[in-house]
């Protein structure tokens, strides 16, 4: 498995324009040789040229609601997955290319969040991402990699199979309705993301290498200095602590089946000092059947006070209040 660095940014469709991708392609990170387009269930490959890149991508952005556009060489990959709600933009790079262009890459990503064109983004070591997110034991066997230390659970689809419980991994990710939830070496959070993970929770994280707020309120978090030191025990602790302090997994699990286009929150997490001694309060908005629903449509709210002990969340009180109009 070749080393690589993964960059992934979730962009707002309403802000999409060719200029976003042209800015990254002009960094000359990849010597493209092929362009691949997938639209309307058809795939087409063409030889790369700057003219083809510009014409094909510009046209797709103007006329297509959904498409996949890829440009790549033998080792590096540039991919745009435009969906009806958001656009997932990713780049996979040789580590040396990333190291040499890190400042330019950071600057380009910063601009997307400062200009409020992006919702969330992250950068991580690609090999580490693979192992933090693979459930299949076959992968460990194929690479002669030990899995004795891992927690195994029953495959929910095949009862006779066991899979790795990736929820135990500090670097596992959730992609929920085209939004990323996780803990990576470098992360960016836009204004729209705060409806899912409140900004004050992200701001409260002080254990990483960097936590910067831009003028418009968006944030960049760097967990540790060197992207390739991900497996140091102290960095794994930091990675896990970030997801716990922000409630990343709690929110992701609760939002698994909720539509992303509705900005009405179904869940809110607040910091403070509350009536029963909790330092966090989680509000889940419910309908008459006690199903989670958007705040504007809710008839009641479940309120949990939570105490954080050794970075673990413990519920100390639960009540349900009716919502009066």
C-alpha cells in the first residue's frame, strides 16, 4: 500500500464555481494524464489537457446536478463528486508533493472557509485513514497485519462473519448525508457546520497543536504538528479527546438518517453549568412518537445533563418538556 495524503472538503453547491477547482489545479500538484467523467450512469475517459479540463468541468458545473469528475496520474488523484445537496472534493497526493505544497494547500483551503464556500474539510495520512476505517478482517490477513488487539463484532449483514469495530479507533470517520464527522490531523469547520457541532464545543478544545478562528467565525484545528506522527500514543489520545469533547460520534450517530438539506437542528449540545451539576446539555427534539425531528416541527424536547469525567460523557439527568408555541 503506497503512502499518500488525503485532502477532503465538503463544498456548498450554491457556491460552486469553476474558480474553486481551477485554484487547486493551478497549484500544479498533479501531472494529470487522464480525465474520467461519470454522469447519467455512463463513464467516459479522455486524455488530459488544460483545455479539456476547463471545458469539461465548466460545462458539468453549469448543466449537471450530479456527476463525478476525476483527473489523475499513476499515483495522484483529483476528484469532484457533485451531489444534489453538497459537493465532495478530494485530492490524494504523494506525501512529498504534499510536504512541498503544504502552505499553498492550507492557504487555498483557508480561503474556501473564509469565503463561506465550504462546510467542513480535513486532511489525513491516507494509509492511516484506511486502517482506522476498515472493518474487513481480510485486509489485515492480506497485509499480514496483526488484529489481536482489536475488538471484533458480528457482521450485521452476515451472521457468521466478524468484523472490526472501528468505533474503537480514534481516527474513524462517519459520512452522514454527505457531511463528514470525525477526527483528523487537520480540520476546517465552516459556519454551517455549527448546526451539527456547536462552535463553542470546537473552540473549547485546547489539547491540540492549533485551534484558529477566522474573522468570519470559521475554524481550523490542527491536532498535532506532524501529519505522519499519527500513531504516537500521545497523538492518538489527542485525536480521541477531540471527538469526545465535541460529541462528534454522539451527533453523527443521531443524524445517520436525517436529511442534510434541512438546517433545522434535531439535536443541540450546549456547554455550561446546569441545574443538576452537568457541564454539558444535550437537547433532542421529538415528535409525538418520540422520534427525532427538526426543532421547528418538534412538540417536545428531551434534555440530558451530562457530566464529563476523564473525557467520558455520563448522563446524570433526563427530562422531557413539552414545547409551547
